[in-house]
C-alpha cells in the first residue's frame, strides 16, 4: 500500500507539474498576444502571411496543392487571384506551412530583383538540381558565389560575341533543316510529312549550342554525341505528370530530409549527371584542349582557359559543361533515367513513373519548347504564318544579328506571344532566408478585414509566383488564352500592372537559370532569342506547317509540357504536318 501511495503521490505531483507547465505556457502566450494588440498601431497595413485571405480548403491532407495538380496549369491560381487579389495564401499538403502566392508586380520585383539573394530555391528543387545537373550557375546561392560563376560565363554571351557567332548559328540551323529535307527524300509521300515537331526542334537547338558553346559539331543531331543525348529521352520511361509524381513532390516539400536518404528512387537521379560527365562532357573537353586558343570566344574555351589559370577547379569545369549541355538539351535529357529497379514496388507499382517524375527538374523554357509551340500555333493560324513568312522573305536569307533586332517586328511579336502563353514554368517557388517585409503595389484586404500593402515573412516562408496565371490574367490581357501576336505591335495596356521582366513577361525565370531581371537575369537570353529567330525564319522560308487536329493538353512535369490526349504513353508531343514550299 505504501508503494501504491507513493506512486500515487508521484503521479499526482507529475500531473500537477504538467498542469502548471501548461498553465504557465498559456499565460505566457496570452501575454504575448495581448502585448501584440496593445503595441500594434491601429489600422496597420502590415500583415503576416497567416492573416492573408485563402481559398476554401478542399482537403485536410492535401491542402490546396492537389487542386493545383488536378487543374490545367495556371487555372486554379487564375481563379483564386480573381477572387482574392494579387497576394493570398494556400494550404500546403501534409500540414506544411502555408504558401504565399504572389502575383503583385512590386512584390515580384522586390523578390526577383532587389532581394534576389535573400530568396533561395526551395529545398525540393535545389537538391535535385545538384543531383541531375550539378552545382552550376543555376544551383549556386549567395551573392559572392553566384557573382564569381557568372563573371566566368558572362563574357562569352555578350552582344558582340553573339554577333561573332552569327554564322555558326546560321550554319547549325541549316544543317538541321537539311536533315528535315532528307526526311522528305526518304518519305513515300514526298510532299507532306506528319511529325512530332518537338523531336526536330530538339535536334536543331542542340546543334546550335554545340557549335557556339563548345566548338563541337553535333552534325545536325546525327553524331554519336547527339545520339547519346537525344537517345536518352527515347530510352527513358515516358515522363507523365502522374499522381505518384505529385505525391513525391509533396513528401519532399514536407520532409526534405528524404532528399539525402539513400533511397534508390531519389539518389538515382545522379546517374544522369554521371553519365554526361563520363561521356559527352569529358569527350568534348578532351577534344577542345587540343585546339583551344586564348583568343577563342566560345564558352568552352573560356572555361578551359580559366582552368589553366587556376581560376576554377577541374570539377567546376565539368560542372559548367554538363549543366550547359543539359540545360539547353533539357527537353531531350529528361528521360535519361532508364531505371528498372525500385525499392518500393509494392507501394508504387508504377515506380518508373515515380522516379522519372521526380527527376524532371529541367524547367528551363528552352528554345526547343518555344520553337515547337510557335510552329504549332502558326500551324493552327495559317493567316499569321503567312504574314510572318512574308516579313521573313522581304528581308531575305542573309539577315544579320542587327537585322533580327530591328527589322522583324512580327517575328518579335510571335516570340513574345509564344512566351506569354507557354512559359517554361507554370509557376516558380522561392524561400525566404531571413525576416523581411514584402511591399505590394495593390492594397488587398486581409482575412481580418484590414487593408494590407506589406507582408511580413519569416525565414523558411515559401513564396509561389504563378507565372502562367500572371501571363493569362483576364484583368491584364485581352483574350488571354488566344494566340494573338498583334497585341505586341502596339503599346500594351495596363503596363503598370504587369511584371518588370523582359517585355513584361516572367518567361526567363526558372529553377535552373536565373530570374527574368536583376542581378540574376537569364545569362543566355540574348543567344536563345537569336537562335530562335534564325531557326524559325529559316524553317518558314522553306516549309509550310499545318494543324493535324490533335487534341493537346498541357501538364506540369516540372516544366510545362504538351501531351496528345489519349497518347500519354508516347510522352510529350506536338504533332504537325509539314510541306515543302
């Protein structure tokens, strides 16, 4: 009995201590809340994220993120922005902290320009970038480290150097076009071909970057190196935005430690990086070392020279070569994981789709995708295709770099309209690394009824910028879902409500390349635009493109990808009919 009595006394004391602790905590919390209300200025317009308005929650487990996944890219954000304004919060899956959704132009400029080094890539994205592409310019964070890498690469991509590359770009483009003519020669129907234009634009853009970036000839996509890169996509499992991929991303966001565990389905992403280093990158560096000269202006020559001067390490040299090959050819590389084994076959029967889904981190809006979407839209709008062809023919086949900057207004308009409708990323995420206050251009109403023109964020706060929703916002663009290049020939309306990026677009923002403007602006933007114009003008001067009537849907896998409805097993597709002129 004495033992029982003693145990009861101990238990009672423990319960009392627990109750005292709880009461003390409640008193402390009440004191903090009371102090907040007593010291906060009346009518304050500064709010924390949890006091912003939010859409009605759809799921306790999935928050709002499953609704984003199930909808067409950008649709959910467009609906919520129209109802709640340019800043609101959504519930994250698995009880993670609320996500700040921001489409306010001043707030976006603040994050992507003024405070770019204070807002990093998320813990979901950055480890995957390192595993698949390496620790290059798109991976590095922090002002000093980023500026050091950028200083190394930027001189190769100045306007003068791109002008010097003009003939190489032109020859690479025509080599790819020659391959298209060969397809006609080998076809039984020599006047018309049906093809997935994504495959062809992949070859064309890879050919250009090989010549101007690495003194390397991919032979119009037919060399052994090109086949290694282009064939990776064909060998890999079809990358589909399946439910398993969505679940994986949600788990990684909530439990980022999974990125570092020895789970084969995650760590296998590094196989792609190793394959490129062992193969294409090392072979290209080996060849170039024999011919590089100090006055060569291509990027590989500059990297090799920097290595010989001990400005960078051998590892950094390979990282940069690998990243640039993969980034430009991201559309081809994404399927490089040819994985037949998974540690969790019972949990995920479609494990190859899970593995490939989480490996799609190359969200960069490549020239490959932009060209393909432009050709597809022009095929669907023959009047606009004819207008562009007439403009191209009026200048001739010998247009210079300067000509492409000033004498092709409708070509510029087609490019901008394509980038508006089909940004490489439907949205992007950044994470605050310190306490901050984000300003807003448009005052909104918080969930407590107060007016808000500034938002307080804490370290770890995820900020989501819904790029596609901004580009198709009904309040900013007339007929936002319509392909209408003519809108760019006159002054845009509502400019003050549009982003401050290139041509008021956020297209050159990405998980792999720097943001659209500011100290991390897209370093290869000028070359990408020039490459696009040269290839598209050469194509339209020799071929006519027609719509096949295929039903196309858009999916996020991490980048924006086109799929033929009912043919998802074939992977991304944009089928068109091609005729010789």
